[in-house]
């Protein structure tokens, strides 16, 4: 079996899909994307396809992963690792289809029958938190996640800290003690600011506090973990085992690799195993499309230290299309009491509506995150 063609499709709302075809008719799908840099990643996929993939045996997943990540003198970074991630997902999809088994069976078999999932409430400037959380409880979810704040001062004012606490209080009141909420700092806080903000959240017992500092300040993350009993999470902007190691050593409780950023199923499987040696749970980051979610679930069902799965159905970023719009059989992503059921189909376990993808390709403008500034005109973290 040989790879004969590699295609990419830029589809609404902000996703990039990869299709790999073989000479015996098998097709694998993946999702290689950096939010806001889809076209750049698309170019990287094409370069990798021309250099390493076309004509190669798709079953040599590990060898292809090695040469794609290490076959150039300059390596690493979000663009290359995301391009590799989507290709890796597609190669595993082909392997599962060739063997008639879901990917998680090829990785040792299932360790659970359902995976807990959470949904987002609110956007960049979260408001009306109580009503949004109550609606998700009514829909059957047992956990939600929200942003801690909008634009945040380098050293938070008392008013800003009060707003962070008020949102958490509203979420806890709507959820009660039996359900959970996670709160995402989004790297908007300085280290000192994060320590102060984590302190005001402790009475509301969030499931975890996410990305309290920027990834380039991972060497300072221990200051946050040492300051609180709350579980600290990070990982969506860390792209390899070597990237996540300092965070694990800093004492985080939850690691959040993104299977469309961190080298795909192959590398995220290794990242999860590394996290297990630190007694750290894994909660895959996934505000993306159906293939990223399908790949994440394959990891979830064969990973003992899996905690909870992010998913983007109904997320505020989805404008112009929804996750299920590109799926032929939507039942694979059905929810049961706040959980997603184990996929049993071959490969990634999701059947893509290829015609819908081809029709949607190129119909959306490139998405870029907002650019924020402080009142004095200086750049502010989004």
C-alpha cells in the first residue's frame, strides 16, 4: 500500500482538514491546524507531503512521524507540529480502516466505556454566566468551562479580581456541589497576577485553573502551583514531550495536549504516558472540528490517566458552520449523561461527509484572533 495523494481543505468556521488517499482506495482524514494560521499550516502539509509522504507506505506511522519531525535541520514549533499532527491522525485512520478496528484498539484497547466531556460557556468577555451554566446543566452536562476574565491588567485591580470571583460564584451556584467548572486564565495574567487571582477562586473549588501563565513562562509556573491547593492545568500551547516536561516538574495536576497541535495521536500518546509518571491527569484540549475530537476520543479511551474531554459543539467560535455539519453519522458524537460513548468504527471512528467538505473548502475568510490593547495603547494578551 502506498500513499498516492494528500489534500487539504480550509472549511468554516476556522478549520483545516487533511485527506490522505492510498493506491488501494483507503482514505484517512486528519485535522492539522493552528487557529489563526490555517494557511501557513496548509503550506507545511503540502511540503511534508511532497518530501516524505507521496509514494510512502502509510502503515509506517512511527517512521514517517520521525522523518517529518526530525528530517529537517530546523524543527519544532506550532506550525510544523500541527501539520504533522493532522497527517499522523490520517495515517492512524488508514491503519484502523485497513485492520477493521478503532485506533484505541491498536493502542492497547479500551480502558473505559464512556468519556466525560465538558462544554464552554461564555466568550472572551464572559457575562450572564449563571444562565448559561444552568442551560448546560439542563442539557445534561456535568462540567463546563469558562474564561476567568476578559482583558486583564498586568497586576489585577481589586475590581478585576472581584469580577473573576463573581463569575466563579455564579457558576458554582448554578452547578451545585455535584458538578464541576473549569476556569481558563488564557495566559492573560502575569505570574503575580495569576497567584492573586487563583487565591480569590479557592472558595469556589473549580475543577482546575487553566493556563494561568503564558507557555514561555512555564519556568515560573511553580510559583502558581505552590501558592494554591487548586489543581492547575496547562498544555494547549506545548507541542512535545520536551515542552511539557517543565510543566510536569512545576507541579501541575492536569495536562492538556492538543492532538491537532502536539504531533497527533503518536506524540500525545507518549505525552499522556509521561504525565502518568508524574501522577498527572490528561484532559485533551479540543476547541476544533470533528477530526480533532475523534482523534482525542481515541486517546481518551486507551489512556488510564484521562480526566475529561473538551469539545466544541456550540462553542462561541463556531460561526458559519458547526462540528456536526461535516459528519455523515452524527450519532458517533452523541452524549449520554454528560459523557461521550466509546466509538467502535474503524480508524478514527467518524465518517466524514466528503462532499460537504469539498463544497465548503475556501468559502470562509481566514480566521485570526482579536488584537487587544490596554487603555494606554500597549498590547494586551488575548
